[in-house]
C-alpha cells in the first residue's frame, strides 16, 4: 500500500495530488501494520502501544481523504475546511498520546482494543463529518455528466475504493466502545488498495508505468552488481562487469523506448478522450437542435394552416366578391403557404425520425390504389408544366403491410420531384413484382443526377447543383425522410441515372404481405 503511494509520489514529486496520495497511503499503511501488530502482541502494554501507534495514522485519514477528494474531483476546494482538518488532526495526535483519548484494554472474541475516552468521542464526530464530505465529493464527481468513457469508469472505482474504506473501515472503532465485532476494518484497507491499484494501472490514474520500469531495471542492476562479490575468479568477475555494462546500456534504451511508447499512448488516449467529449457535446447539440425544430415547427404549422384556410375561403367568395387582381395575389399566397407547410412537415418528420418518436400504423393495403390516388392529385401540376404523366397500371393488386399515409407521402414526394425536375418530356410510373417484393418505379426525362450526387442523394440537406437551378425552394430533406420511412417498412429505396441531362429513375422495393 505504502509502496504504491511512494511510486505515485516518485512520478511527480511536485504535484500536490501525488503528495497527498502518498501521505494517505502512508496513513492507511500505518493503520494496517499497527492493527496486525496489536492483534499479535504478547502483552497488554504492547497492545496499548500498537493501538496508539495506529491512531498516529488514523487521526490524519479524514484530513488527507478530504484534501485528496477536493483536489482530485475539482468540485470545490475549500481551503478553510482543509486547514481546519489538519489543525484538528494535529491536536488529536497530541491528545491521543494521553489517557484522555484512550486507555486500558477491551478484550473481545477477535482480539483487543483500547477503550475510548472523552476526547475520542469528539474525534469521532470530526472523523465522520470529514468522511461524509469526502464521500459527497467523490459521489458528485462520479455523477458528473461531463465524465465519459474511461474517466467515468475510473471515477466509479475511485468512489468504490473510498466508500469501502470509509464505511467498512469505520467498523474498526466498534471495539473502542466495547462492541464485540469481527475486525472487518482490516480487510477494507486491502480492498481499498486493490481497487486503487486497478484504477491506477488499468485507467492511468497517475500513470506510474515509467517509474515501475525504472525501479525494476534498477533492481536488476543491483542484483547483477551483487554477483561481483560472490565470484572468485577473474574471468567470472569480468563476465559480471561485462553483463552489468550491457544491462545498463540495454536498460537505458529500454527506459527510453518505454517512455516514448507511454507518451504516445498518453497522446492517443488524450485525443480519444477529447473526441469522446466532443462527440458527447455534438449529441447534446443535435438533440437540442431537434427539440428546437420540433417546437418551432409545431408553433409555425398552426398559423400557416389558418392562412391557407382563410385564403381558400376568400377565393371561394365566402367573404364577398373580390377582384381578379386580388384573386391572383391570393393564389400566390396559397402557393407560397403550401411550400411553407411542406417545409414545416418535413422538419417535423425529421425531428421525429431523429428522436425515434415517429409512430407507424401498419395495415394490409393495396399499393396500386395508393399510387393511383397520388397520380390523380398531381395530374393538374403535370398539365400546368405540359409534362405527360403516364401511369402504367398493373394487372395485379397485391396487399402490403404499410402505413398508408406515410407511404403515400413517399410516393407523392418521388412523383412530385420527377415533375419539378423535368423541364420537358414526361414522367412514367410503373409497378412490378419480383419474387416476394413489390417494386415501384418513377422514371423521368428530366435533369438527371451526376455520379457525385448519387452517392449522397439520400442524406440530409443534400441537393444537386442542377436541382438548385431548377427549384430554389427545396430543402434536401424529402429523400432522406423517404428513405427512413421505406426502411421502417423493411424495404429499400434507390436511384439510377446515366448522368446529368439524361433523366433518372427512382425505385422503392417493399415486401409483399404474406
């Protein structure tokens, strides 16, 4: 235990955290060693002596623990509380040498212990106040949402180590109050050491690998050099000296190699930690963005629907006859409003998809009927652009398990895009059956798709350069949403094009209902 603390201290002698850790380990080491000596003492005087020896370490445990937790967690370093703890520990150390602290022996089933006196009771109040503050610091650190990955796991083991030492170790005071109890406290120090060692070596708490390597090499040199005094012949001494020289050279290169490797690993670990933190922050920002979009879209949809409704009533003459010029303006308002409603709906769907809150109502449906209805809705739009809209109605009408409204939105999006991005020519809609799938196809003679755009086409906010010139109002969300909906139906969606200006084909493959 003390050796572990000493290795940590050697790693960085100037670090306050390393110094406190070493002193804490020293105090726990005094406690464990003194407990062993007290339980194996051959006389009452020896038992009392070793119990007072134990208190020389135990008295400083609350101060050192609280000081360590304050620096390690960086939650709140209250210098006044730290200074007070060391002053009180020093006073209790002086008093513990007297009979006003402990005296006489209590002999119980598992050993012996001195009996607590007046100042020991006061010490216990101080002891538990500071240990509770220590536990609070470590618990807050463990629950810190900024901790991720290795840092979170490391914090867990540190919290467990100190929690076991404090809760189980405190049972060691029970015999001082004449309570016959098994000395569990002795094992708490062992568990504390094991958990701390695991946190240090596995999760690079203090990174003592270089110090351990140097210590092992130094021990090897001493062992080789000691052989010099146990050999008699000149040849043997020469061989020992030669081996020592080569081991010094080899050890030096080994230490350099280990040092470089550890530094490289530290850099990689540091970069990985930064990436984890950045990724965590990006996820939070993305979630906040989705929530904002959802709220904003909900707030926008209501007034937009109202605008559309009132404009429609005005065009129908509900509020009296209006001039042709006013009708033209209202039609433009209706067109712009439809675009805004479509944008709001896209943003709402995007928010639901990303948050996993989009709900589906799967029922057996006839896709032929859904397509036919959609084609009829878009026929006027195609005629307005002098685009021939050809629907090759199949002879079969199989059932599919689909969410009717969402699949209709996908089909509507594909046919609407084909009409928008076809300056002249036609749009052909067809359907075919391949094994256990139904394949829907929209083929146009429009602007086509470049090979570069094809790879990114179904991602968020992706639009081709050609598409931007033809339709400036697109969002680049329609195909991304369509892909998410189709995949939720266990289907596939893809596009084909021979290049820019050569038209395109969009396909949806959906499994047939058994």
